[in-house]
C-alpha cells in the first residue's frame, strides 16, 4: 500500500492522519472522498464500500445476528463514510467514530445518499466516545493496520468489549504479514504466511515506521485472539480479508479478521 508523503511519519500517526485528511478536504470534495481507499472517484469509493461491508462484515455476521433493523451498529474509523453508508441501510442506527473532524462533510454526503440515521463523533485515536454497553454490533476494516503501536490495538480491543452490549458482536480486521499470499488465491500460501508469523513475529506483533495511510502494524491471529479473550470476547470465527472488488474475491488481502461476541 502506498503512503501519503515522501518520508516516514514523524508527527505521530494521529496528528499525521488528521493533517493529511484536512489537506485532502481542502483540496476538493473528490480528493477527500477518494483519499481513504485510493478510489478512482467518489462513486467508486462508495461502491467499493458497499462491497466491503457486504463481504467482510455483513456476511460473517449473518448467521449470528437477528433483526438488524432494530439494532445499533458502530463503525470504528468511518473515514469518508463509504462503509457506514451501507451499514446504516441495514441497521436501525449507525454510529461512526474517527480521528478526523470532517464529520459535517461526511454527514452531508450521507444525507444526499438518503442516509440520515447516523451519528458521527471524534475519537482521540485510542478510545471510543460512547457509554458502556451502548451498541449491538461494532466493526472496523482497513483501520487497525494503521495503528501506530500494539498498545493502541489492545486499547481498542478493550474499548470494543466495553461498548458492546452483552451478546453483542464485533468484526475486527487488522494487518497481517502477507509476504507470499497477498493478492494470491492459494489457501496453502495463506496458511504458510500464517505459520511464518511465529518466525517473523515472535512477540505476536510487529510495529514498524511508515508514512501516513500505509500499513504499520501486523498482529498475529493467536495474539489477537488472546487479547480478545482477555477482554471477555468470545472468538466465533477467523476471517481472512479478500480483495475489495468482485473480480478479486478469490484473492487474499492484507488483513486478518475476527468475529467476536461479548459474553
């Protein structure tokens, strides 16, 4: 993934992201809405968001979730609202949190698209500004791979457990070391990369410097599962990510995922 800027981030990732996102918004409406996933245009960004929500979030949730129209869903790192636009059409209420402050721009765009059941808020980059046990479902996609430190990942895992209602569900994706299996369809190569995590990430994670909007944290599945369980979350399924457009479905992406349930 190509980062924004020419050098390794030195501002700290929260500050760096906020400043780069503000620059994108100042450049143009189109630049802002395509900044988060490098889409070719705004419509492509929302189309890809609908695909990603359907494949990576809704599909794993479906066997475990009843009556979503009566439930509240949380998008952690909503960006420009590309996935939240789709989520809010399935759930009774949508909530989005992100570190940037361009919520008015996103809210206006969602309303233009007929989505008005959404509340947006700003996070400090390690906590969720919601009360305990206040959402039924939480998800995050292409966000945790950009967290600067493993301690932030751990903090978010604890926060997800806190804001979920008892029995609530979460689908969380995070960066993986994908040297051999990225953009490949081989299950064997995916499992090989999974096995190599023990060699290249003996601590269970790898933090490394990167530019804004480039991946800079890998977390192994065993480490993430231990973290989830330590916060009272039951692991229901492992969820490897796939490429983000229909013709790439058979190829693996750069993320691991977990489907979790609060006890």
